[in-house]
């Protein structure tokens, strides 16, 4: 089977198609900005797993800058709890 995918003209021949899509998308995936209900904004760091061809973020860590070098003084869970206590969620 030799077909082209819909998102780009990369041939998917059964084996290796996930790897081709992963390496195509990897340069476009960046750290993501998170905005909470109270209006505060933080950044989540994106990690790449070249072995399983997947992307993920650190589960509970927030950062103050886009490069994810300055750690925020609050965690994601604490921020969600604060929004719940304020009655925003």
C-alpha cells in the first residue's frame, strides 16, 4: 500500500508512518500558553519522546516565560484550587 496522508505529501507504507508524521510536526510544536479563569497566564513546557514519537507536557509545573526557564511560584493544581475557592469554576 502506497498512499499519501492528508496533512502533507508523506508516503505512509504501514511501518514508519508515525515517525514520519512526528518528525514533520516536531519543529512546529512549541511550549503552550495556559490562561486560567482568573486571567493569569503561564506556560507549560512541551517534551518530546523520540522513542515513542509522542509529545507531552510536564504534568504540574508552570513557567513564567515562553522559553520555560523561570519557574512559577505556584503549581497547576494549586492554581486550579485557587480558582475554585474564588468561585470562578
